[in-house]
C-alpha cells in the first residue's frame, strides 16, 4: 500500500451543516413531534438513524442507531409509489415492483390463513398463544421446568404443499390509496390539538382508514404507526389529548410500543424477537408490566407468538430426550405477522424447490461432459446443480465467472436460463462475463440467457415471463448478490419458480447483509440443507489480496506498484473532506486516468462533518457548481435515487421542468415529480456502503473520519473496500479502529426463524 504525501495546493471546501431536522430522501417522516427533531435516518428508514435502538443490547440486534443503517425497511410501502416517466399507461419498474409485492403478500396471507385461524381483534388471548405465553412466564418465574411447561411438542410441520398458483399479471398499480380531503382534515385537526405536525395527516388518514380521526383521538399512540415517530413523541401527543387519563400503564400504550419495538427490530434486520429481549426492551421504554403489554398485543392480533426447538437439527435425539422426561430446549419468539408469513412461505417454497425432482433436461453424461469442460470450481458447481434443486455458491467478485460457466453449460443442455442481480451495475458486469452465444440474439438457437435486476424480474418489467399458473418460464435461475435478499424478496422469488426448476443463490458471504429483515443467505449456509460450493477463484491484484485478508479478519499490507491501493492519512473531518475532493477531482484522474464520474466516494454515514451530506456538497461545488434551482439539483449532478425502501439507483440529473426532475438511470429514464424530489433523490458523488452494495466502480475513495470509528465492522470494511476495481484510496482518520474492526467486530447477529423452519421438512445434507 502507498501512503500519499500531504499536499496543500487546494483551498479547503466549505462544510455545510446537515440540519438536525432534515428528512432523508425516501423517509416519509415529516418533521418533529412535540418539538423533537426528526432522527437522521436513511431513505425510508424512519427512525433507523436514531441514536438509541429499541432492541439494541437486548436481542443482539443490529444497531438501528449506527451512523449507517440499512436503506429503509425492505418491502415496506411507506415511501409511496415510485415515479413514472410521464406515461400513465406504462408503470415504472418501481411501481410494478410495489404492485407485485402487494399481490404476493395477499397470496401468501391467503395460503397461511388455511393453516391456522387468525386471532380476532378484541378477543382475549386463548389457544396456543395463551398456552405458550403462560409457559414462558412459568419457566421464567421458576414455577415449572421447561419439560413440563412445554409438555406438548410443537405440531410437526407438514411437508411443503403443492403451491397454489394462478396467473397473476402485474398490472399498473393505482398507487397508494389517497384519503379523502375530509378525512385528512379531520386527522389534521386532531394532530393540531395534540401539538403534532399537521404534515402527518395524509399518512395517518391512509394508515388508519375510515374514521381515522376518531381512532386517533381514542388511541393517540396510533401516532407510532408513522415511520420516524418515537414513543416519547407519541407520549407527548397522548398527554395533550388525554390529560390526566394518560399514563405509562395505559394498555393502549403498551400495545403500541410492543409493535413499535418489533418494527425497530425489523429495521435492524430481525424477523422476530425472543420474549425475554422484547420484555426487557419494553421495560426500558417505561412500560410497567411488559408481560401484559405483550399479551394485549397478542390478543389483538397485532403480533404473533412462535415456539421453536433450539436443537432442531437432531430430531431423533430430541424425541429420545422427551421419552426420558428430559428438558427440551426451546425458544419462544414474538414477531410481526408480515415477516412471519414471509419467512414461513420462504421455508415452504425452498422445501418444494429442494424436494422437486429436476426436469428431464439432459443426461448425467451430458452434465458430466459440461463439468469436465469447465474445470475447477465451475465444474463442482455444474455437478451440484445437475442433481439438486437448490445450490449455494459462495465467492468474491471473480466467482461470477463460475456462475456464467454454469449458465452456459445449462443452456447448452437445452435449459431455459436466467440470472438476476441486485443492481443494474451488477447486471451489466455479469452480462459482460457471458459468451456472446449465450446472450439473447446470439448464434445459438433459443432466446439466450437473460440478465435482469431482482426487482425487475419480480415486477414483470424484465424477465422470461410467466406461464398460465403464474410461475416464471425457466428451468434454472441464478441469483447473484444473494446476501442482499431479505425474507420478503426471497419468498417471492422462491414462490415464483415452477416445479422442477433449479435455483442457485450466489454471493459473497462477507459483505453487508440485506437492508430488509432476515439473513436468508447466511441462514441457508448455516442450516446445511443443500449443497454449498465455495469458489476457489481469487479476486485478482492488490485489491483482491487486501479484500481476501479482510474476509478472514486480517488487514494486511499489500504491494501496490501501480498505486492500486493508497492510504491518505488525515487529522480531522475537515481535512478528510478536503483530501477526498482533491482525490476525486485531481489526483485519481491525473495519476490513473480514471475520470471523476467513474470514481465513487464511500463513507459510513449521512450526517457528521464528513458524512454523505458534507461530502456531496463539497464535491458538487468542485465538480458541478450551480444554484440548485430545482430542489438543490442542477443538470449534470450525480444523484442517488431511491424508488422504494432499501433500493438505491445511481444516476445523473438531465434537466428539470414542469413535469419534475428528469434523471438518467441505468435501464430507463425517470421523471420524479417536484413534490417527491426531497424524499427520493439525494446527491450521489458520495454514498454509504449499504447504498453502494452490489455495484463496483473503476475507482473508489473510502472516507473514514474519526467520528466513524465506533460504526466500523468487518463486513462494512469488506464491502466498502471491495467496491473498487482498479484503484482504492482510503482517507484514513480512525487510527487503530480500522484494524481492530477488521479483526474483532463481526456482523451483529439477527434473530430469524428460517433455519428452524427448514430443518423439520428438509433432510440435512450428508
């Protein structure tokens, strides 16, 4: 690695403040409640940028208060319908994706309704839910041992049922329901009376539906349903409306805070929380009787309860222990219905994929000849796919060549193949790996191997199409960037596969996990329910060597004769901004020939003196100065567009007119209406690692200011450094915090149920 000498040949740019009450793009929050400024969240994340996480420290959750949080709640529709291109008859990819998610969730809920009757709102807790909660309290109080408290074993999960498919064309969505003006006015009056921002009225009217104003007056803590509102803010609103009747022991408050905590846990990646963690968090939020609050939320059907065996991998030993009267290790979890249904649907769908007999798509000899021709790790991958419905493929960026070899071999055997990546940049990079004969329109007979984004495939905007039963018309699907799959997206993908189709999930397990709840790829790797093929193809060059060391917890010195890796030490955030601008605008283009538009700046957070806001302001001043007449943007500005929570698309501003802000986004142009610009668009010279994951640039400048030391983790460093292809500059101001993070700070755990749901129905691989 090379340490660049300090230079002083450039004036230091200004560092505009971030603004405490500023709402991030994609964040539906609209200011403060009771004078408390809105938290500094990421697009669509609500309170994800909060300094205090509800589940932090009680459930091992991913800190919602880290300087960089996931880019919004995956699958959430809080960010509203994405903008179209002005053609009302043709939905944009984001609109079609949101419509597909709504249709898929409705279908999942219909299927799950056949398995168990829902708890009717307003009834007292009864049945399994009551038994489980009573058993938890008995065990925790010491009144009963685990074996007697949970004398009834969990009902065995039935084998994966035949999917209930039907044609489900993705039609142009009508968009989120627009509440009547009278309803909004009624809610606005209640908000004004309670001292809350009137701007929240449209959201609350849409969320609460008919009689929203009466519901809000009767239960002021419904305000917590708006993303970004915190319990203390809702408490102030409730005091203003209820007066002396308002108290911390109010059942309505306990119920609302329970749901809010689970939503915050979802922002941190959890699909559920253990009962002990949830009750501890409730106590920290001044709920005097956490058990009663949980029971009330269960009785009202706002949350669900689950009992999972801890040693599900050894059912025979468990059965023997039960016969001998030994205690059976279990855990009881509480979760939101939305993520519970998605996780169970994913387990069922993956079970069907794994247990389906592959279609007659070629003889074993043909597969073996294809494997022998490929050689190395690609041969192992081809052989695994030949005999299994689900295969996991792990490796760095270079391992994409193995996935390309698999698709080429499968297409040569007559299979209909498709690949899906997380980002458009990822699609373009993978397409470049495919042989011309394997692309659509190539010399081989057939349509060729298509490549699309995961969002485009699910929305119907891209892809092979669907058959009369609503299943994707393909025999093999390779999903790249698999660690970015949250449970809802993964469930929709798996449910969309026809019987007999093969699914390959490929990705680098060292990168940051999905923005939405779940850790699907990591859970599948840990569960060992299907073959896993580890690539032996190393990423090339000094950057590849550096990344490989970080992956095993070592920050090594690497030889970089061509200045592939350069360390730029800085003393403070101001100098970090100055040196970053100098690198992007001058040093990298002059020394390496990489223009500024092909260099991406990465920093841990949005706020702070060297966050994305400050860096983007300084980079705009140097690279594309202008008055910012349209929402702070000018033609030529690099931007980050968030069409839906958890998704960030890099692009460029083309122009602005009466229709809105015209963006050039890879894949298709986009027009963002003026009223949506503040929520959906930010400057994009500097991004967070979560925003940039799944993409790569010729050069990357990773900025590590001193105030970012506590937020660094090995996955973050691994992801950020791995975004560079030819050159990596590290603006280094965290001293020993960087090697310490690489060596000691691994990914924070997420509480999920997928491994427990998979093991009973899928035999573990030998």
